[in-house]
C-alpha cells in the first residue's frame, strides 16, 4: 500500500530541548493511524511540523510519495492536509458558515458568493454526516458541534489527510461515538486520518495502526488488531502500567461533608449553582460528572472559599464553613487539588520545596525566618514518596513537566492530612504513568478515611475511582447513582440534560 504521509528522520529542537529526535513515521494511505505517548513525548510537535506550524531542523517530508517543503499551514492546506487542534481555532463571534469559509472564500464580483458557498458546504455536510447550523454563531453552539465545524472546515479546503489532536477531550460518550462514526465515513471515502490521543480504548476502537512515542522518538509501531492496551501502555512508559485500579469495597461510615441547598449567582446575574445538595462520607469518593461549564468550577470554588455562595450551607461535621475564607476553611480539615495547576496550584517561579509548603508555611517558620532545614527535609521526603522528577527540590516548578507539577500539588495537599479532599481534574494533562500514580494516591487517601469529592471530565476516571457518582447539568445535581455501576452512555444522557430533570434523587450515601 502507498503512503499518504512519510516523515523521514525528522529532528526538531527548542533551545536545548530535542522535541523530535530523528523520527520516522509512515502513514498508509486510507488508514486511521493513532499516535500515542506520554506528555512531552513529541507527538503534537511532530504533527504541527507536518502542518507547517514548525519547520524541522533536519529530515524530509513526503506527501503522497513526493518530497515537499512545508513552510506554513498555507502550504500544508494546499497539499491537502488539515488539522483539528485540541483547542479549536474558531472565531466565536462569527457564524459557522463564516468560520468554514474564512480564508477560502468563494467570491462573485469581489463579494462572498453566499448562495454557492452555502450549497457547497451543505452538500459536504450531508455527504460526511457533518450536520452543523450554518447560520448560528460559534459561541452559541456546543463543543461537539464546534468540532464538526473544524472537520468540515478542513474538508472544505479539500483536505484528504486529517490530523486530530486529542479530539475527544471535551466530548460526551454520545458525541465521541458520533465523532468515530464520522471518522469511519471519512476513512471509507479515502481520507487518511492521524489521531493523537492518550485514551487507549479509543486507539483500540478506531485505529488500524498505532505508533508509540517516548522521549522524542518512535519506540514502536503496532497493528492495532494484534496488540492490547497493556502492551501499548508499557511501550509508552517503559514499564508495566496498571490501567484499572483495584480498590476494596468501601466501608459504610458516617457522612463528613454536608452540602445543603447551595446556590451561587455570578456577577452577570446567572445562576451557576442551583439548589445543590449532597453528602460525602469518610472513606468515600463521590465523583462529580458533567460537561465542563455546568457549575462544577463554581461548586469547587464555593467549597474551598474562593467564592461566597449566594445561599445554602457547607458543613464539615457540625461546623458551618460558608462565610469563612480559604485559610480558615483549610484549617478545618480541607485540601484542594485545583483544576488549573498554574493559576491556583503553584507559584511556578518558586522552587519545588517552596511550593510543597504553600498554605502550610507557618508550620515551617520561626518568627520572620523560614526553617530551611525542615523545608528541605520535607521536600526530600515528598519527592521520594511521590516520585517527583527530577528529584531536585531546589529547581523551579516552571521547569517541571505537567505531570510532575501535578505530583507536587498532590504531595502537598495529601500531606495536610485533611479530612476532606476536593480534587478537581486531578489528571488533566497528565500522561498515563502519572495518571496511574495519582489514582493510586487518591484510592490510598480514600482507604485511610478521607472524604473525597472528585470532579473530572474524564468519565473513565469517574467510573474507575468513584464509590458514588453525581451528575451535574446546568448548575444542578440531576442524578446521584448509589454506586459506580453505570455505563458511559447513561451518564452521557444525564450530562446533556436528556434525562434527569424530572426527578430529585436521594442525597445521603
């Protein structure tokens, strides 16, 4: 079979960092090829080099078996290459139609030929099952529809090679199923697809072949039908990885955290939280599932004192926390793993050892002086226990990978010995090895009697770790499942509001 894409001995450096080290990747024409690897392995850099966002320092690119020079995305588009980025490249204030044709307009007498353009795009949308509302603004449509707009935009530019970077990161199970159906139809009509992902179940479901990157190199290429997620994961990390975390049955214990009729109205007068109530027991993980933007962030910020609820109650035991500032709340036994580690979790120009005592610095100070020896000893203990790399507590947090930055936050928050842990998107942007470690840490905390609220957009994570699952939609808890034995499709129906608004559920564990 001929190749659509051949990246031959590609090397790309950023200062002293070698992102791609003599990489050769060949993608068979008319195939779906998955590209996997840990964070920083060089996957996105390699594909952005193919798309013309970067130029290689060495190596050659062949498209349809002809050597080409790609100096910009404009060059790649002319060669039939389209890329759907993890963060969509759409203009929110423009309509779907305007976004699709932007930069590739069909004109008549110097004006956009609206009738012809609409006819062409409608035909493409029907041919590839990419239904989109052409006249709506992008800011008014959901992320699943936005992704279809990105794909349609690439096809309108006559792309027959399509690169998708983490395409299911913000999709519900139903939207993921629909996306895979679209990709299969594109593939059946001759398109070549390269899929960058870290979700191995998706690799197994949709791809024909999979290439594995580690530390800037291709370390293996496998035929998907002849491999397993375990083999791919081991190749990614360089050691066996436990993909499914085993946890003992939780013991029935008294509730520790009580949320009652919590409401929050933001500055625009929008009700971000609407009568939210639930309880969490000691030794329990309550998973909060939902599409992002349905009140999860405001719930976490109310729980941790970053926002003041409009009304309602938050209690740990018999102690009311509403009205207290974050420091006071933490003194009552709270720990917080924030969803944005850079904005809320770290001071990236502080050292690892300094970040490991944030919020606990009074314990490591004497009058106006810091107890440097104790700070270093604490950092040594934490870097070993949580496998923070490099194990040099004096380097700045800025110099760590995303996974190791997250380990610093986990180490600090779990070392508080808090009664309640609020973990929001704890593995976002973390590679498979780091995910395994963080999951083990949360299960260990749960088994030691902590009450844990887990907020995650990753349904596999919710299903794997949670003892009970609550679903949020439009600022409400629309369903609480008494255990985690529920499939992703049913969760997705509640997450999109298709089910759940007609009933109120029992709140206690």
